[in-house]
């Protein structure tokens, strides 16, 4: 995928049409191209070359899009970093990736001097706003003040373009290395699954540091859509943007739908502009989508699945058959199978690990040959997700292998229990994990958030679960909490729950 040529073509074709809308800013396709080329010129003056890794530590905004695209024009690999990371996490990722240039926005919790001192490869920090008066910091706006003249890099399909970290934890990081051919993976899948065109207006509340957010930028320059940006997800503001800009489509994760459904005045928003909406990123409960559909009857509800390692989306429910209890059928650019623990294929309907092959599979886990060899074996990438196919070729996600709970030899899938608990009229959301049990190996523990103004005994939830689940699947313990920990993309952070961190419980049994 040639970003330089794509930007020229989109500017010529769409001209002054809005490409990006962010708060009070509107950037046309011509302006987007100009800003990207100016930034590429400025980065070139800093001796950025094909081998120069550029870290991005920014909130969503036009500058993030400029930085991605300018780096690609120069053939420089991009290292996008979640804007919620702290010093130790940033140091870990920047040092591991050998980042030389960091484009960043200031945060009170982040010390650029400390990071510069502990990351030997880091030469320059380009700061949004006014940098400190030190030689190694530069203002971002100064790089946009020059000309557009630069020589775009000649890249091959196998040249590295992205190192996306699966998490910002300290210790040994895990970077997903994608090449320039991989940049075509998501757009090809989108062309197959949906009918995006320059008439569409998409709303992005997913961080650009996440593959789901990055796809929005690709949608913009390739399909000519107008992209409305939010620097963070806020349910009320999200719906206001849908109404104000007559948004036609978006993709978000299940907890974001849950948050939208908590709004008391949801029925007051005119959502008739929506053509289709997608849920992705975790096993979803169809009832959540169906409840949301009550407020946007004209929109088609789609369910999708994929991983950063495999250029998502890899499956989406068809527009003409949105069977949302499944995650749809595979894209043409990949092959998906279900295998057992010995990597042997399973029959239709049997649950096993989802494996995927094709050129969309990542190049490697950066500088981690052991993890790469474990994940990529026998010609397939092993996703760690559990699923099954039905007779019509629809894929169903059961859960993660690490979410599989073994209770006295019986297998419990956490998402199945969560879906049952969420049917309770008082339950807003639920998360289920396995905890050690001296008698049964593991037992099921549920964390539940109640709807506003509701009070209920955890025993009542257990009794409800017994009406919907086999006895061995019923949570041994139910803990009611004010909220559940989530990561920046809105997914429930089960690792935080397993670590029993400082989130206070209201009640438990």
C-alpha cells in the first residue's frame, strides 16, 4: 500500500471535502495531504530514514494521523503507544523497539527527561505545544512550517512499517511487527464485508494506538470518508456527535455499547443516519446489540472478529445476513480453522482453538523468536481464542483459552456465564474468571456491576444463574462492584481482576 500516492489521489479526488473533524477543526483532504507532506519534510530534515523508528505518544487528534502517514511516506517504522502509559511502561516499549524519534503530547505523569536518559536509542522528542529549552526537544508545529518537498521512500512489501504493542506492561514487552503489505489487509477485508464510500461519515472513539483506531485512518484516505474524531470515549458526547454530523457507521467494543445503553435519555437522540454499526474485540452478547438496535432501527448490526497480529477484521457478519450471535464468515485474504490441543482439525460444531493462515498474519513478535515460534507453527497463527463453526460457515467465539475454567474436570467458558448473568434485569455488566479451588482445581467467580439505583443480594444473582446454567457453571462467588477495570479500548481488564487490586467491593458472597 503506497501511502504517498494514496494521499495524492484522495486530495485530487475529494479536494475540499472534510477528511477529519476534531472538536472545532475541520481538515479537508487537500489540507490533510499538505500537512502530512509538510511533516514528512520536517522529519526528513531531522535525518529520518527508512530505518528510523518513530514512536507516537498522543491522544487522538489530527496530529496522530499526520504522524502515522508522514512516517509511512518516509518508510519509517511507527511505534504507536497508548496515551495512558506511564514512565516505566513507555521506557520498556521505547527501549525494546529502539525508537529514535518520539512524537508526544505532555502529560503530568510522564517525564521526558527520565525517558530520554533511560532509552539509549532515543535522540529527539517532538512535543505538541511548547517543549522545554533543551537541544533534544522540538516543537511539533515547527515541523509543519516548512515546505512539502521530500523524496518518498521506496519500500518493499516486506519492509517493517508498524510495531504495535499488545500491552504497555513493564518487563518483557511484546511488539507485533507488521510490514507494508500488511497495510492492505484491513482495507481489503473492509471492501469485502461492507460498502464504505465517500458518502460515509465515521465516528472514531477507539485510540489510534490500537489497530481498531488505526483502521479508521485507512478508511478515511482509501474510501474518502469523513472521519469524526474523539480524543476519548464519552457516551453522551459520542451520541451528540452521531446526531450533529449525521454519522453513518462506526465500530466499537461491547462495553461501549453497554455504556451507551446506560444513558437515561438515549431515546431522545436521532440515530436514523446510521447505516450499520459493528461490535468487535471481545465475545459479545447479542442482547446488548439488540437493545441498542431499538434506538436505530434502520441500522444493520454487524459482529466482527480479528487480532492485531492478523490485520483485522478477519471475520464479519454479512450485510445481507447479520447473524449477530456469530462473528460472521472469514475474509477472502485468510484461512481459518478450528484445532484441538494437538493441532488437529476438529469437525463442524466442535470447540477448539481458532488458527489462521495467509499473508495477513504478522511478520513476527519483534525480537522475540520464542514467542513467534510458539504462535506461528504448522503454517498457522494460533490465536488463543476458542471457537466453533456451524454448518453454514459462521464462526462463533466461545472465549479465550486462558479464560477457559476447569471445574472438577468440567469445562466452563467465561463468556457463556457472563451472557447468562447479563440477562438479569438488574445487571449492567459482568466479568467471570477462574480462581484456585483446593477441592475442584478451579471455581467460577463473577464480578457484577448493577444498573443505577438497583440494590440486590449476590445470592439472588447466584439463584438466577442456576436457572440458566448447569450447576458446575454457576459462580461459586459473586462480587458486586461499582465498576469494572477497563483498558483504553473499553475491554474489561480481567488480569486486573485476577490480581485483586484496589477496586473496592460493595458486597460479595
